[in-house]
C-alpha cells in the first residue's frame, strides 16, 4: 500500500476507515496491478479513474466519466461533469458485485 494512502486511511474514524479499506481491497482484487496514489488529497487508482474519499458520515467511491454514454452515467450519484460517485454509509451497504461491475465498466470505456 502506498504510504500516503495508508496514512489517509489511518486518520479516518473507525467506520469510515473500514469502509475505505474494504473498497480498496475490492479495487485491488479487481485490478491487481492498478496504480495507487494520493491525488486531489485522496486515494486515487488507475491514473485517477477511481478515488475513495471519507466524508463525515459516509465514504464516496468515485469514478471517471470519460467515455461513458449518458445512460451509463445514470448508474452513479452526484452532479459532476467529469467524475461521479456512489455513496457508502456502512460496511453492510457495500454491494461488491455492483462495485466490480462499475469498476469494469469505467475501465472498458477508458480504452
């Protein structure tokens, strides 16, 4: 794990820290060779195609919209023009199958 990413996760309160770590593991399990770094002040993956940000009462897993058709953009939350996210408020709300599907969708459209 990137040292700065580890420090970011370690600074989070308990529930957010566990959510962040679980999301990181899903990303790494899906793309074992993906680049992990701090970007925009948060952990980012795949040259900024994905990010994890811990907020006050939830964690956002963000996705690049580059190359996505409008109908695919509807699968995400947020009003961003280049990035959107899904919001996760607890470990039990992590839908691994959906997350893996969205990760792969974004990667496929990046080609």
